[in-house]
């Protein structure tokens, strides 16, 4: 994958947009910071989209005071990278609906299950099934909003670019 200057500038703008959207949390460190990451994964590619997702989560965790501890937020950031990467890769090679479904599942229950288990291993009081059952609904809602809006915006951008050509 060749990364152009335009790609780097767009990625930087998406990171800035994620920092702004991180200021509006849905619940704890669950926020709209992932929207630019999923948009980047669709527009530019899965690698840069994943990078935006990773950085975006670190930013929202910083803004909310790392409520789940630094090690746990690093794992969440890695899972954001993976979720955005998978969404972007499937979006490129298959179709948008499969990509959105996998993105929501990866960003929601799969990530939360791994994070809940890791929190339990770390001996955190808010972990395991308590963590999973408390966060699953807000995380699913956040994932759905972030991915559906990002995919819709990408569709609009793509359509507008077709018209200009």
C-alpha cells in the first residue's frame, strides 16, 4: 500500500476530529472517537484506519482519566485497531453490510469479552461478567452509531466524487 501525502494529511485531520469527538462520551470512555477511525478505514485503508482508532482511544482514555487503568486502555486501543482494520479490509474486499456487521461485533462483544477477561486477570474489581453485562449495551450502541454514520458519510463522499469526475 502506497501512502500519499494526501493520505497522511487526511489521517491527521481524522485524528484531530477523533480528539474533538472524544470530548462527548456516551458512557465512561465509550465515545464517538471511533467514527473518524472507521471513516479512515473505508476512505484510505484498513492500516491507517486502525492507526486512527488506536490513537483515538488513547485520546478518549486520556480525556476521561484512564478509568479502567493504563494497561486495560492499551488493550482497548489495540482492539480498536483490530476492529477498524477488519472493517476496512472487509469493506474493500467484500461489501459494506458485512463490513459493518463485523465491525460492530468486533468493536462490541468480541472486544468487550477480551477486555473483561483481561480485567479479571489483572484483579480489577469491575471485571468479568459484571463489566461485560454493564458495558455491552452502551458499547453496542456506540459501535453501531460510529460505524453506521462513518459508512454513510463514506458513501456520500464516494458518490459526490463520482459526480465530479
